[in-house]
C-alpha cells in the first residue's frame, strides 16, 4: 500500500521556518524545493514578468513546475524602493535568504549578505554559484559547462566523444548541498544565536561527483577510463539485445549468482566450464563469454528474462524512458508520485523527494504557484492595507497575479 504523506502543519520538520527565495532556473529553486517539501514556508520573489523558467521550451519545460512546488509567489519590482521595502520587511522575519544570481547582483539591489545580516543577525544566507570564491569565480557556469571542465562528460561519453549526463545533475545536487548547508547552519544557530553565509557551487559539486575516479588514480596510478570503456569488475554487467528489438540490463556479480543464473537458464555447460569458475576468470573471459550469452538469450523476450531474474533474486533492469515512469507500478503503489496542478490548470503527477520520515512521504501541500498568486496574502501579512496594496498595484511595484 502507498506510504502515507505527512499532513499539513506542525508535523513537518521545518514547519515555522520562513525562506525568502531570489532564484531561477534549477540550482537555487532545488534548494528551496527541498526546504519547502520539508515544511518551510518558501516565498519566491519574482520579477513582474515572472521567473524566465516559466517560459522555457524543450528540455527546460519541466523546470518550473518541478522545482517550485510547495512555494508562494510574490511578484515585485525590487528596483523600486517600495518593492525593496517589501523584501526587507520579509527578511526581517525570515530564517533563510536564498539566491542564485551572478556575483554582485544582490549587492547592487542592496540585498547582500552583509546588508541583510545587519537587519537580521539570525538570517542564514545561502548563495548558489558556478564556482566557490577563487580564480574561476568570474566565469559564467552552466551544468554542461562544469560537466565538460570537471571530468564528468569525459567519464560519461566514449573516448573522444564527451557527453553530458542525462539530467541536470550538478544543478540539482548543488541545490541539495545548499539545503544541507542551510540545515547545518540552522543547527549551529541553536547554540550561537546567529546566522551565517552558506555557499554551494556547480563546479565543486561536479568535482565531488568525479572524486571516485580521481581517487582511483590516486590509489592505482592509472587514469580512470570513460565508463563505456571501463574494465568491468564483474563478468556480466551489461545491456543485452533480446527478442523483438527490446533491451534489458543484466548483472551477475558473484559466484553464487553465477550458479543461480546458469541453473535458471539451463546453462550447465557454462557452469561447468573451468574458464568461468570464478568472477575474475569470467571478467577475463568477457570477450568470448558475452557474445555467447547474447546468442543464447537473443530469442527470449525481455519480460520473460526479467521474470526469471526476479524470481531468482538476480539484479536486472528494463531500459525505461522517463515518460514511462509516470505509470511505474512501484511509484504508483508506494505514493512516490503526487497529484499536482500545473500553473495553466492541467493535472499531472510529480515525483516526491526520495525519502520517507518515520514511514511517511513528504507530500505536496501547494502546486507550483501562478505568477504573483500570493501577492495580496503576503502584503496583508506585512501590514499593508487595501488602499496601500491598490496603490502598489497601480504603480506597477507589485504585479497583477497571472
């Protein structure tokens, strides 16, 4: 049965925490999404025309609805002193300020860490940048840029063909590390009473991702080969083409699994072959063993092979496209996909954070907001009366909700 989701209110770990978010694209919004899913009130400050991510096409079309759920939207002209005053009022009552704009952008708006920490000494200020301070910090970074310069594209592609990973891995993980830094700073604030500045970055995140390959070189003295060309530590750890043009990933990573595999598929001759007696021998025999196994499995359907592997407790995986996961039976059965309304009113499902707390998933409290959806609500909370709000709307300091 599906894992229950935590109800709204004080049962969420970060309930009562307020986050003011000046972010766009993926990295900064991911940090805010994690904090929001954990229960924080995240107020997304948007320009009057809205976060540009709302209008992206192609591979960016899913950015806004995924990374801005469970948030409130306030659309302001922060270059107008009256708009800036609204932000400063929010900051005075906030626990966290999050931003991911180019270095100097927040300073020019009067929203630097130094300025805001004077206003609220308990404020935790998290910045998401391309690089931590140093020789590269002036550069403009994107996920693909740091994948190329940080060794990840080299490791993902085949030799001579660097290839970016199939997700915004640095943006997403960089935002997660920003959230981890916020949680650490919150814990330290319990003893110091003061906030602090937290910095996360794309490049350093990428270096953490390839650190295992760096340390492989440190330990062995041999450069790591790109993943498609690596020497596998296991005899069977590959994608197999089978009947009907289907593909399936199969893994046999121990001598016990080899015996089970051979018995399950009637491969007694291979099980008895002394050249395949243990895993290291099978690794050395891959050049002839894998073509032989491919020949013997090629007329079986992927579902049939999967059923045998599942019954035998052997590792396997279908080759799945992202859109197929919307109807994945495990995700549907366990509550891993939550119903969500898109800003344009359409209904869909969205993946939740990949964790549970005390057996409960962290669910969806708020669908991604329409531009300026919470303008009136937040301004009233700050003490603005109806006449003041009407004047701000008329002067274009506050946006008209879309």
